[in-house]
C-alpha cells in the first residue's frame, strides 16, 4: 500500500497577527492544528487562519526579466499612441467621493478574509478593516462617554478616518487598544506619535482633527519608564498652542461666534466649540495636577463655546457633561489663581485673605454640586469634584509638608516638617484636615467602585487622582502621629493601610493576566507606596529619628520596589526641600527634640513620654 504524502506544516502565526506584525498567542488547549485559533482573534471575533508557508520559486535570470519589462513598456507606448483609455484610477477621480465617508468603502474594500494585507498609504503599520471598525466602535461607545473630549459621529467609518484624518484614526485605535492588547497599544501609540510629529512639527499643519488626536493621546497616554519621560504635557501644550493659532487666523470655520438666541449654531460651529472647550478643560486639569499655569488662558470665548453647545438643536449628553465639567474646573482655576497656587509661591494659610478666597471657592464648588443634574454626573466627574475639594483644603497640611510634595511625582517623608509654631496655626485647620480625609476617601471609594472593564478604559488622569488621594491620606496619617502637628487635633484617623490594600487589589484585577499597561503602572506605584508606608511609617515611626523620603512616581517601572532616601540630621537640615519659604530648616533630630521638650513630650523606646512626670526609667 502506498504511503500517504505528509501534509505541509502550517505557519506558527495566523494571518491577522502576521499582517499586524505582532506575536501570535495560540491557546494551549487547541493541540489540533486544524482547529487552532489565537487568543487575539478570539477577543476581536475575527476569523483566524493559519496558512501554509509560501514556497519560494527559483528566481529567473535577469535577462529574461528585463526582456519581459521591455515588452510591457512597448505595449504601454502602443496603447498611449492609439489613445486607448487607461483602466487605472487617477487621483482626480478618487477625490470626488471624499465628502461621503460611506463611499470610501468602494475605494478601499477591506475584508478580514482577504489573502493579502491591507495597503496603508500612510505607514508601514497595517490593521485589518474589521479590527479597525471594532476599535473605533469601542472608543465611540465605551471610552468617549467616560471622558467626553472627542465625539466620533456614527457615519465616520474606518475607511473615511484612515484616508481623511489619519492622525485621529491612529489616536483612536491607540486609545481603544489600551484595554484590549498591550502590545497593540504600544505599537499604535508609537505610530500615532510619529504621525503627529510629522504633521505638526515637520509639516506645520493645524486643524481640528489634529487637536482631537492630541487630546486623545494626552488623555490615554502610553506609560513610560520614568516620570520625566512622559509626554502628555507636551501633547496638551501642542494642542493648546494650535488652538491659539487657529483662533488668531482669519478662517471663519475656527471663529467662535457669539450665541444667537434666534437660531441654532451650525454643525461645524458645534465641532469647533466642542474641540476648543475640551482642549481648555484638559489643559486646565493637567495644569492643576502639576501645579503650574494654564497655557490656554480663560476668556469670553470659553463662555461662548459652552453657550453654543447648550444651544444646539439636539444637545448631546456628552457635550452637556463637558460643559458642566468645564464649569467645575473653571471655578477651581479661578480661586487657586487668586492665591497664586503654583510653584513660585507658598500659600500662607494663616493669611485671612487666602482663607477667605479659598472658602469662597469651596462654597462655589459645593453650589455647583447641588445644581448639577444627576444624569450629567459620572464617577470620574465625582472623583474630579472631590479632588478639587481636597486641593482647596490642602494648604492646611503645609505646616508639616512642603507644597511641592503634593505635585507629581510626589514626595513622601516619614517625618513631618515643622515650619510654624503650633500656636500660630489657625483653629479652622482641623476642619480643613477633616475635609481632606473625607475628599480623599471619597476619591478612593469612587475609584474602587468602578467596574474592572471601565477601569481599563479610563484615561490616565483618573489613576493620577487616585494616587493623589493615596498620597494625601499618608501625609495626614504622618501628621496625625505627631503631637506637635495640627493634624493631632483630629478625632478620626484615616484608614490608610486598609485603603492602600483595597486599591492594590483593585489595580491587580484591572491589570489582569494580560498585564494592561496603565493599571499595571499604577499597581507598581501603589505597591511601592504601601511597602514604604508599612516599613517607615506604620512600624517604626520616630523610632530612629531619620526622615525617609520616597518619590513614588519618579520611576514608573515595576522593577524597583521602593527606592528610599534616608537623611540624617545634618543632611536633612541642609536639604533645600527641608527649608520653608523663610529659609528655616525643617524637621531635624535636634529640632524635634527641642520642640518636644518645650511641649512636655518626647519619643523614646517606642512610646511617648512626658518630661513632667518624675521617676520615669529612660534606660534602654
């Protein structure tokens, strides 16, 4: 009996992954090659096919190939001389249907079952049509409502975006893939960054779709290994500068008209107002987080943008949320600008004018919360609201912590600084500290309450607010343990350790076995914070008189657990971070000893001792 001929082995990579140039992960449960299907195609519901390897044919001699090319050239010359029409599509013919997104499918028919990879005229990175449509739908339905910066109409398909708005197309794919495939997220984000750099920096283009692409890339930013390597600030600054250039141009399409009650704004005006307002909102939010000036200054045009969006014929729910969110951010920016809330000046909480401005701003924030409709309120907006309240009450902690310590990448010290005598601290500081605890705990509750899939889809700034709340709780906890700090007046101590553990558990679930990059990055940050807190605060607070310092977000990689700097008395005394605005040194060993003796208390052998109680045995 004749032996059966062995069938050729199939490729180890499916066709979809091979076209995307990424690793193909085959499920180990499918041992049979005829029924293999990779995990990436399963997630996106794509047809998974493993083709047989291509057998390379032996190359012909150059003489024969040249002869064939000469014959083809002569045939073309003959056809041109006879005036025969060409069957190729000219550029002038292809531009007639640019205005209709649906007609572009006939120009570039993509199919998941095609044998050849789709041709992308813009780059070497390719993506299947079905996969691109799925990612765009995911961004439109799941991610844009969470953070309403960009609205993608339903008739904008992948073919239209890819041809007409390539930077926006790849920015959308990058953001949508962040919660699906980490390697795809990295590839798409890098490619979108290169496209934006070429269009903006090299070619000098300015348009609404470029601003929208920059907004998406700034919000759903790809994490870096170190904090100073993050580029979200550059992206939002580029978008803000582009808005300034577009507004100062004489092009009517970028002009924000004054609201007219007699007629509704045009659709083009709605898009312009939405993009301008979203750019201002994100610029202001990031500036507040980083404690610096907003590059896009507020003006009447912001109010006109909000009024035009509200006057639309069919108001969009996402636009109404953006308007309400911007009003909240504007109240905070206005109040904190009056008291010079930036790195160039330290807020003096004992000043009556400062406390009056902050109190007025807090009242406006509370009024905003009472007036906003429930349908507009979301958990990310609730986190933003509580973050602003915590920031407005934050100056109450400046007597024991530097203002710069609350700015990313943050600084945590195991000992509080003493910059002002306890008697000089206003009595309402205790109320502000209570509000800090309440707001920080509310931020963490909102974050923990988000579903896992939503946690994987929210922008990076939501994670940054969670980290800010964790840092604030630790700083309050450190101050509470000092009897000389204003926080010692509090009757309630924050449940810092329990909250940190709950956050880490939630971040671990969000990271998942796929190791999604954004939650994994902040999981590493929280693990370093908790390990440092347990060792240097919870277990040996004041035990050795050393101030241990950590910058939890300086290194965003997960290789180092918690790099800690230990300062002795002389090192801490000479450190510029340990000095207040008047040049006085901060928390040092002998300073703590002197001030605790004046207060009648000192820390020795693991307990607090009263110097006024005679007969205490202080021997080790």
